[in-house]
C-alpha cells in the first residue's frame, strides 16, 4: 500500500496527516508555533520555526502511522495564504520574519494607491482589492525596510515565497522554487485572466521579477521531498481555503463552503467564469487542475476561531474552546451583548484596516457566559455578511452551506450559524477537509486516488443543522449586528 502525506500549515499551527489508499486518516500530528506581535496591528512568524515544526510533525505522523517515507507515494501541501517570506538564495536564511496575512502595517500604502484610483485596475487584473491582507504590499515593505534588500533582490540573490513555496524549497533542500496558481492568485501580483505574473502589478509595487517563483497547476510536479529521510514526490500545493474547497468536493458551479480556523473563508465555485464582485468580495482561483482554472468568489473574515483564542488567552475566561458551548447555553437570554472582533481590522465586505474590536450592550450582570455567547455569535454574523454579498453578486442564494475547520465542532455555534443564515449547515464526517483536499489532489496527480466524480460521491454529512429561528428574530439580531459594526467603524476612525 502507498500512503499519502498531507501538510496543513496554518496560521497558528502546523499539522501533518497520513492518509491510506482510501483517503482515511491513519495518523496525525499537530503543534502550535509562536505568534509574534511587534506593534499594534503587526503579526509575524518565524519562518524557520514554521519549517522545523512542520518537519517534526511530518516525522511524527509517519511514526504514528507505522510507516516510512518509502511507503509514501505522494505529498500534498495546504498552507496559510498571503503570508510573505523572503530568503537568501545561497543560504536559505530568511532575511526578515514572515509577515502574516493578518498584518496591517501597509494600510497607508494601500490607502494611498486607492486614493490614486488604482483599485479598479488592480481588481480587473488580480480579482483582489487594495488591502494589506495580500502579499504585494508586504513584499514591498520588506524590500524598502531591510538594508540592501532591494539591490540584492534585483540581482537575484533574494527569493520570495508564500508559505507553500517556502516549504517546497525546504523539503526539496533548495532544488525547487515554485508555487501553485491558487497561492499566486493571492499575492496581488498574478493576473488571473492571463495566468502569469503581471508586469503592471510588479511595477505598481516596485517588485523585481527575479524574486518570484514558477507558477504551476495545483496538482503538478513540485519536486522530490528529500528532507524527511527519503524521496517523496510532492504532487500538490494549494492555499488552505482552496484545498478545503476541494476537500468539500465543491466541484460544481454554485457550490459553497466556509472554513473556520483563525479566520473564516467562504468560497463559492463559479466554474470557468470570472465573476467580478460588486459587493467588495474577491475573485480568485478555486483550483487549477490539468491546466484548467476554476474560479470562485471569496469572502474573508480575519477573526473567527481567533475570537475563542482571545477568550482563552486574552480574557482568560475559558481554559479550552469546548468551554464556550456550556457558557453560551447558560447565558442570560434577556441580554443583547455584541462583540465585533475587529482585532486586526475588518475583512469582507467592509475592508476596513483601521477598525478595532468593540463590545456593545454590557451591563452589571454581563459575565463570561454572555461574552462567550457574543463571541460565538460574531462568527455567525460575519458569515452572513459574506453570504449576503456573495448572493448579491451571483443573483442566487444557496440553501446549504458546507462547513469545516476546528470551530465547527461547536454545536451551539453551528446551530446559531444556521439560524442567522436561515439555511442548512452541513458538517461533514471528515472535518479535516483542508488536509483531505491536499491529499486527494496529490493522490489523484500520482494515480493513487480516484477522479473528482468518484471522490464527490464519497463525501458525506455527519450532522445537518436546520434553522429554528423565526424571521423576525433573525432580522432583529442581524440589524443589531450591523449597527454595532457601523458604530465600531465610526469610533475607530475617530479614536485611532
């Protein structure tokens, strides 16, 4: 039997999962790594730590599965997107910490370009909006900040990569500098219409082409991983949300999934059609297989599961994520506490990098129960924001939302999500859909996994949540949320 190894490199942890030939989990290993916050709104990672943790998890998962690299027939990578690493070509040493997708330090640059009227052209070429979320402005910041960096980059001495590229470089011990089309599409440097790096975008951000990796299909030959004690073919790489779209078997136009990790990312398959959003959503690649791009609309929330981490690590009112369910159930129903978790700004459809988190409706009787409930509700409210915009762009609504990610284990939160959307929410049997998507594509590319149609038939629901909230209550709750967001943005603009 040949196994498939999937790397799911996320924002707060790296995990490795070994799948058998039937795409069932044989073993997994996961470890968190350090979050670095140098200033308000700045978020960094140590790229070397990401690599060392990821490598250690791969070795651990193989050991737990009782297998060896010789028995691994394919390796697939799913990764946190937009996060930027620049490193020396000769030594492989990062020249600065990885700047994370959540980081807002380049908000002023993006605002300047927006004021100059550049956003329509950026959106036309890349499908993205001018925001520090994406890679381009982060690359420019490093080039302009690290001494001699730009000169060395122009000479070809410095390489750029999103985390997939960094891991491929390390796994192949410097033999391959490549990315896939989904990750490239999140840099704001890639033309989603022509399928190549865009000269106009490179000029706009003053980024030397010599930095850039080769762009491949999501399922492709990304070289051989020799750094794990054997020779394992790397045959797939996708951004994590694209991998989850594949893992949820959203292969048909109109299918919709939402992944809840640190952030929340809703993706709707639009097939071969590029749909330009009129509601400040993103046009992106869902995946690219056999040379054929499949496009999607995406809405991104910066803080979803991270709001639970804030309850645990910031307020210290819970010891584990599971505690939020019992607290939410015990909350005083007569109180209407709202948390707007804009810790690093607001994502779609607001795109307000200057917004900061706020809590509304506190009374002397408000306590951990009400805060926990409001934190969980904030994820549902933000998801509705995304889907309202998405449905407006597509001119249709979806009766069912497929969900995945660690947050979806929370039954209370999933029921509220269904209630506030007025739609069914399907939680699959296999909730590790990000890793599963990477594993399936790696296996398909290597002849170890079935085609997409067969894979889709194997997708199954573990639990379906149906809305139980009446229309008037649903609308009143959502109207209160919208007022809270408006107040948050107004206060943030006046205070900060």
